[in-house]
């Protein structure tokens, strides 16, 4: 598969989002492992996870452990796979998502993720979401300390605005390599962050690119131009959506979630789908 850059690492243009394999509605482990193996076989070398991708209390890191097991049991070479995890969110087990962006929590969370992933340094560590109770500079300062200590290879941030992107990059001494924000046909308000990342040469990882598990299957019926362009190319509307994002800027690397081999195998084909300027303009005009 074609690659794009995160820091000085080259990763597949389409990554795999691990969340649907660990939260509410998740499949059994066998199907999840088959999904991750299918992605690896197809050439995916970016897997996105988080310590908070779990369902119940007491199973923090469910998704990180799953990914570590899938990588260990994969027959092929996994040395080029970048696992991107996150810290700063918590799930108490009642379905909610809470936050702790304190430096103390982030440093402990990173240590726990290192153990679960079974690595000496985490590939990409992302601060999951600004915590209103903690100054942003303090949270990012903890990420800088983790970089300096060699606990993480690359640093990223998530759920941010342009000012925070600039601030984080400054605190990290120019070492911010990625921004992960929600971006999809239904959720376009992260365009300023995408454009800033393109200007700064920082990878932009759209999360929920297909509208989350609840809406991903309806993408074509909700947004007719995606279905029409898909029909013209004989591909799925989801592939068209990912190809449209890839065409926005060379820094864009979508991370569609998947819990079945079929869906990730369909999504990766977006890397080979070329859309015309007219088609891209039509897709851009969708409100
Ligand atoms: N930073 C953050 O705050 C944040 C928040 C949310 C998510 N994320 C990350 O972003 C990733 C993506 O977001 P998401 O998983 O919530 O939503 P998403 O990628 O928009 O949608 C995921 C769903 O899309 C379906 N799907 C995938 N490819 C498809 C295809 N080609 N055709 C039809 N259906 C397809 C999958 O179905 P099946 O389950 O049936 O395979 C999956 O359940 C997550 O997995 C996670 O890693 C980050």
C-alpha cells in the first residue's frame, strides 16, 4: 500500500482504528484477531488504539492487549507497524468517558501502556483530549517529558484546536508529529485543524471518518453524492469517503474503525482509488 509520513516513519495511507473491537458491541476475540491480521496482510502499518478503549471497569487497556496479542500471533513481519495509543481518558464502566490530563496520570498511564504493548518505547503516544481541569501546557509538558525520557518515539495530540496545535508544538520543541480530530462528511468542523496540519507538515488522522459504527453503514444513503460517485467507480461509498479525505492533503491518514475483516479490507482499497477534481468538488459540497 502507498505510504504517508508520521514523524520520520512511513505508514500505510489507511490505518486501522481499534475502538470497535473493545467497546460496547465488540465482537469475540477470535473475530477481532482475524480483523487485525487481515489488516496486516493487506499492508496496514498504522494501528490506532487507546488505554481507554474498553467496555467495563477493571479492563483498562483491553484494546492495547488485543493488538499486542494480534501482532505477536501474526505470521509475517510486524517491525514496520506503528502502534498509536493515547492517554488522558478514563472509562469508569458505566458507559461514560471521563478525563484526567494531569502529568502524574499521563506518566503512569504511559508506563501501563508500555507494559501492555510489550515495548520499550511506544510508537506514537497521543494526549487524548484537553482536560479543562488541567492547564494544557502541563499535560503537554508531561508528553514532552515522556519523549525526552525515550518512553515514546513520537508525540501526538487529539481533539484540539489550532491554538492548541501551535502551543503543543512549541512545548514539544517542534516535535509534534500528529493531530487526531473527528472528521467525516457529517462532521466537517475540523477543516481548520486539517489545513493547519497541512501547512505545518504534521500528520492529520481523521477519527470516525465514516461517521462512527452507528452510522458508517448508512454513509451512502445519508450522503447521495458519495453513493453516486461510488456507483460510478464500482466501489463502496465508504471507500469514496476515505479517498476523498486522502485527496484533501498529503498529511491526511484516515483510521477507519473495524471489527470485521471484510470492512477493513474494503477500506484499504481507498488508497488506490483516484477521484477526479469534479468528483472531489461534488463531495466537498455535501452539507
Ligand atoms: N481521538 C478520539 O477521541 C477518538 C474518538 C473516537 C474514535 N477514535 C479512533 O478513530 C477510529 C475510527 O473511529 P470509529 O471507529 O469510532 O468510527 P468510524 O471509523 O467512522 O466507523 C467505524 C465503523 O465503520 C464500519 N466500517 C469500516 N470500514 C467500512 C467499510 N469499508 N464499509 C462499511 N463499513 C465500514 C465498521 O464496521 P464493522 O464494525 O462492522 O467492521 C466500524 O464499526 C476508532 O476506531 C479509534 O481508533 C478516536
